[in-house]
C-alpha cells in the first residue's frame, strides 16, 4: 500500500511540474542545464535502469551506442558508470545534438552525430510537441501521431488541446548497419515509437555483435519480440538493484546467452 501511494504521489508530482513548466517556457534552458548538472554531481542517472551499467565496465569493453540522445542523459549515465567507454550518440534534432556536443566537447571518446536512425536512409520530418510555447524535445518523434498523443488531460492539468502545437523539423535518417560501427557491446534505443524501425535497420550489427540492449517500450512491440527472440535474446527488468527475467513496462534489457555468460547472469 505504501509503495502504491508513493508511486501515485510521484505521478502527481510529475504532472504538476510538467504543467508548471508549460506556463513558463522561458525556463526550459535553465531546467535542462540544472538537471544535467544535478545528475552529474549526485551521480544519479535519469533512469534507475542505467545503474545496471555498473557491471559492464568489468565485463564488456567496446562501443556503446545511444540512439535517441535527447540532452545527453544516456551519455552521461554511461560515462558515469563506464568511464572508459567509447560512446556514439545519435540525435536527429540539431538543437539537442548541439547541447550534447557542447557538454562533452572535451571528451574525446564521445561522438555525437546529428542523425536519426531508422529502417532506411533519407530525409524525414521530426515532429516535436509544444504546449503553451514549451517545447517537449524528449517527446519528439518521427511518428506524428505519437508526438501529438502523449500530452493530454492525464499528463497535464487543465489540458486544452488548443494550446498544443507540433513543430516540424527536417532531419536526416540513416540505418545502424550503414554506420559500420565496430565491436558494439551496448545499444540504448529510446525514439518515441520508432524503435521497430531502428531494429529493422540494425539487424546485421545486432546479429554480428550481440550487444546488450536497453529498449524503451519493448513490451508493446510484437515485431521486436519476434525478431530478437529468434536471435536468442531474452528480456530482463532491472529495478535499480536486482535484475529479473521478464519484460519491463518502461525500459527492457535484452541479453543473449553469450552475453549472459560474460556477465555471469543466470537465465
């Protein structure tokens, strides 16, 4: 019961903060900078799932690929727990790619590519929701319906659809396989509903290197389950302390038997 009440309070707090920031859009740059520095100082990643990376530094060495860089939360978490990791971050929004690049400009083993990844190469529209002028970069998607649908009366108090707008931005898309990245040991994918397309464009890389993967909304995708389970991947959920077999409602870890053996994971 206590856990249920705490989770409910956390949801309400998030809705309240989200609503407040929508009325003060000019605070966004300061907010992004504050949270970036706060996580760094407190050694507190944006998601508790990233704490699982602590084991990687001892067992897996190679390239860490961040697909959906946003403002660099994942790069920051990887660097926090795997200090020597080579990281390549893909972010199609040029403003966010610049933000990440500025923060890691002195880090020679962090590469930021202003590029989206999907199932084919080309130029596409990136859709970014705004509410009362506040730009929700983290909810940007190549799927317009996805970008439009997340902000509603459950995620914002006093929601008025007339205050919702979508910014369209041209972006370049390639595939993971065409990036020719060697020795990939970890891939994070969080691309707001475009995860299936990223997997389609990265099959050969995934089959070759069998990287540990951390995928947002994996539990909702029949395609990803079919293709990755065929490649012997198994799903795991990490609660910040314990890794358990099974899918997560947020970010699921996918690990092959080969990598499980390297990480001493029973499964």
